[in-house]
C-alpha cells in the first residue's frame, strides 16, 4: 500500500527476521534503509532507520551476518 514508505519496509523486515526468513529480511531491510537515506537527504530530522536497525533486537539473528553489517555501516 505504501511502497515508498521506509517504515513499512522496516516493519516487514522485522517480521521476516522474527519468522526466520533471514534472506527476505535482509532484502526488505535494504529497501527500508535506502528509502530512509533518501528521505534523510530531504528531511534531516526524519528518523534514521539505519541507526535504529543497528541496535534493534528484532534483528539479533542477523547481527553477525556480513550483509547486515554492510547495511548498517553505510552512511
């Protein structure tokens, strides 16, 4: 319903991670963080989902994966 909404993709990623669908979660999180970065470029006071993801325990199962580390390290 809101394909350009970073929070929608972020929420999907947390759900997928909770269901053990790591690859899907990483793809959704990548989309969320990309959209969040675009929004931050226009609205610097918007929430930074990259920072949130780095500490979100919903992604605990992904924290050690190189793909996750790459996503949250991007600036």
